[in-house]
């Protein structure tokens, strides 16, 4: 399971401690902590995959958190962000609102508030309203966020071995765990890169990077993990056409 990586812009040591203590370490990872605008911009640029930013509006006594949020709107690979503040100033709120944050929390916050804010931010960023309340999935930045128990599970595209249909649901199989998703295979395929995933059977879609051996005469595919996947006669030619075959 991949952890949700958080960039925290906060210059108050007590608030940093409260924040890190509030989130379960098996689900979330603080990828970086910045105490100034400059540190925040550097961390965001250098860190490969940030899933969400938690931003204190005031850094070093200045509303530099708003400046950081404005920067996120100028980059192509943007991320959702949440504002934290102890300020009740209406003018500051209006300035912050113009950056379109995904949530706005007043300090001191509590753990459920923070968890709900992160869920809603990821959900809205993935353009899927009420997905987590229905235990569905949210997709963005080459990863799926799946509601599991009391938290969110991050599954990257590279982690997926194959997907199989089970009645009205899909079962997404990864190396460490499988996830039952309330979504059709056709809809799920729209979120998967077509050059990496291929449907081999009406009930199976496979990550082609996970394929070890194809047995055309037996209508069978063997994955690197040892899993056996059905290969239908109708889809066989399309699967084999992905490869240059030497005899």
C-alpha cells in the first residue's frame, strides 16, 4: 500500500507536532515540512509525487501560504490543497478563497476534521462528488484512492497486476492486496492508460508489464506473480498484436 504523501507548510512547531500526531502513519506520510514560502516552493519542485498540500496561511507573519496556493495554479501537475489558519480576518479569508482551496480549517483542528478535509479534497480534486461516502474510488495523478475502513488507500497504476469482474463489482489485484470496487470494468478502463492495460477476456484486464508468458493455444496468460489469466479467442489477436513475435 502506498502512503498518501503530504506537503506541510507550517512554521509553528506545536502545530507541526499536532498535525503529525493526528494522522495515522500507516496511511499518510509527511513528504516535507516547509516553514517559509521559499522552502515550500523548493520542496514541491524537488519531491516527485505530492498528493496533497496542507498550508498555513501565515508563514513568518505574512500571508505567504496564499502565495504558495497561487503558485499551484500556475503549474501543470497541480495538487489539491487545504488551508489551515488561526486568523478570523474576513479580508484574509476572501483572499484565500480566490485561490480555490479544497477545504479551509480553523485552528485548533481535531483529528476527524482533518481526516474528513483530506478525503473531501482528494474527492473533489478527482471530480467525483460523494465517492468516498459510497465507498467508490477517486483517480488522479496516476493513482487510485480507495476508501478502506477508516482511511484512504493509495494504489498507483504501477501496483496493479490485473482487474477481474465479480458480479456488479471489480476486483483490483495488486502485489500485496486486492480491492473490491463499486465500478464497472468499462468505466475503470477509462481511467487506465491504454498503452499499459489490455482487456484479455470479458472479465479480465491485465497490466501488460506484469505478463510473463502467453499460451495462445491454451487461451491462457501467466503473470510474473504466478496468477493465471483467461485469454478469450475474440480478444487474442489484439493481445498478441501488442508484441513483436519471433519464431
